[in-house]
């Protein structure tokens, strides 16, 4: 009865219900992780699409348009509910950017919702009766989610598969099929109850719902088995992560330079738990993204102080802004990772490749300059992207893959091609977003990368969440959001390359085609159980 009522909605009522269902679906995302809500919202969305297709009448374009409007509404609610916290970044320099807050908070969800509108429209063109429409729905939305993660530099934040990963036991399937495979599974699992209505519970529908339940059990069961056999091994590489918890509004003020450096040095040198020495030989000391409110090349005294801080054999890995031409104040600038040895020399560097649009550079600069809009980072020309992903080496420690800020959110791109690193390093500055869901969502996505690749993750954030994570996504130590301090621990040991690390998105592609083939080739439903 409820399904019939929902499917009968039309016009504004259907659109409003789609927005509401999408917004409620965001409760499944970090930090809440209330994924059971999706067994209500996603079937309701399928029934809304039933109505959109059924009421559109003849004509493929009318079906596409009617379903696309409902799909856009659901996507807008989902992305608005999951990304509203982006507005906090526009309040850091409120005198310059606060006027953009309403536009930013609504424009990004509206743009991302276009993908889900397209998915709904495409699904409507191939809509099938009964349980087969669930497969059509899942295939269309999973494929478009993959496209969202790649088109126009990609933005896979809050990909739907993340709703299936609230705890480590539910992350392990990412080692097999990656985030995109989990996305396909999530759409099947959460939409499955819609197969039981509104057209009667046929044998095929019951079998399909049972298969979806078995898929969820297999997902969780694999996680239990994998973690039960997981080795809890660590390397002999000691780590110290510094989280200074600097306010973003104060971080780049020139008058605070010496105070900021003093805080980093004091936290780095502080005694460990129980009065243990803070920094020992061979320690890998890690500071977060853009740690310094100046160019290190302008402050040789700071480089010397770092060299004096480090015991023999220890190194500092830190985020910093790097200038290509020191003589040109408007020349190229890079968001970089630098390795500084105990002699105070910069021994290696990585420049961020995947920059944040509107945050670190301005697309279509000429157009936005006319509107008086610039990127959030206070650089005249924004950052310049680095040439290529690379692996950095350290003395006495496994080589690592550096990823800055949101570079960590891209499945299949966390590790550069070539020899495999021993760990992933993620330096970030989530202070832009304060105490909102943003830092928690960012952290969960970084943990999924560790599981996908079978590599431990070391994460240093200005204001949280800094952590040491093993290759199974388990947190071995962390510093809470907004807390200043240090985190000491040993680098976990990597496991053998996972199936996803070896095959990438190939299993996802195979599963996508298999589901599509099943949906379009099965022509006849078994007899309705009511007539047995």
C-alpha cells in the first residue's frame, strides 16, 4: 500500500518526496553511518521512478525527462545532506567569501545531482517489470557514479559504496572489488525491498531479495573471515605524527609565523607516553599539509632549527608551499611534500598533482575574474599541479606514496605505477571545515584506500583526524578532531597486493555487465505465488 501511494505521487509531490528521501539517505554517511535508513529511502526512490515511468506515457524522451527530474531531486537531497559542511570554508575569510556561501552550498549538490538525474533517465529507458528493474537501476547508478569519479577531473566524494563501509568488518570487500564494486552492491542491496512491491510478491522477486540478503551476508562474512586471519604486524620504523590544531583563520597571518614554528618544534620534541623520549634515531616525524605560513626558502633559520631537532637518522616529512622561481613573486607555486634530513637539507619533494577546483586553482579564470571570484587559497595565480605521482624513499624505512589532501579520495589512483610502496602518506588540512562531518568523511575514504591497496596509511592533519591505520582499515592510533598533540607508533606492515590492487576496476566492469545482461535477457517471471 505504501509503495502504491508513493508511486502514485506526481509533479511537485514526487519531486519533493525525492529530495526528502535523498536528504535522509545522507544519514548513512560518516560520521553517523546509519546505513539501515537506506532500506527505506532507496526503495521509496525506486517507487518514485516507477511512478515517473508509468505516468510519463508513450515516448522515450518523456520517460527520460520524468525520471531524470526525480533522480535530480534525490541526488540534490543526498549531496546537500552530505556536503553542506563545505560552506564552513567560506567563513574562514568571511569578509571576502561569506557572500558566496549560499551559492557554494547549493551549487555543488545541484551540479553533482545532474549525474543522478542522468542515471535515473537512462534507467527509465531500460526499465523492466518486477525485480529486473532493480538491476537496471543499480547498473545505471553505479556506472554514473563511476563517471562522476572521473569526469572533469572527478569528484567521487561520498560515492554511494561508502555507505557499506561504516566499520572495518564492512570495508574488507574493497580489497576485492574496490569502491565502485561496493557502489554496485550497495544499490542492489538497499533497493532490493522495492522488488516486493507494488506489483505483488512473485517467486522471482522473493528469490531476488533473498539473493540481495545473501550478498550482504557475504559482504560482512568476508570481512569477518579476513580480519580473523589478519596478521597484526608492524615494521621497525617508528613514527611520530604532529597535529598542531591551528585555527585556519590564524594559520596564514604573518604575525603568527614564529609562534606556529615554535608550536611544531615543541610538539615534536615533547616526551612520549610515560616520559619516553619523543624523538629517537630513525624516527619518521610527520607534519601536516602546508605546515608553514611562509616559504621555507625564505626562512633558513627554520630549516636549521628542524635539522637541530632531528636526532641522527631521523627525518621530517612535511607539507609546505614550494616556489619554482624564488625571484618571481607571481611565479609558479606548488602544494608539496618535503623530506628534510637531520642535517637540515631537503632531500626529496613531491608536488600535488590533483588540485582542488576553486580551492587551489580557479577553472575558467577569465570568467570568474569578471565576477570577482577567486580560489580560496590566497595565491594570486593559485597552485600549479605537479608533473606526476611518485614514490618517495626514506633512509631506513619503506618507500611511501605521498598524497596531499583530497588526492586520497580517488580509487585506483592512490599508488603510482611502478614498484609498490610500503605505505601511503596522506597530509591534509581539514581545519577549513571545523567540527563538521567533512573531516570524518575524508578520513573514512582514506581508510578505504588502505584496504583497497593492502597498504598501511599514515595520516597527518592540521586539525584532525591524524591516525595510523593498518592495511585492513583498522585504526592503530589517532588524534581526535580539534585536539593538539602527537601520536607515536610503529608503521604497520603491508600485506600482499590485493585483487583490487592487481586488477583495478576490471571486476567492477565485469559485474556491471553481468547485472545488465541478467536484467535484459530474463524475459519471463515465474508464476505469482498468490496463484499457487
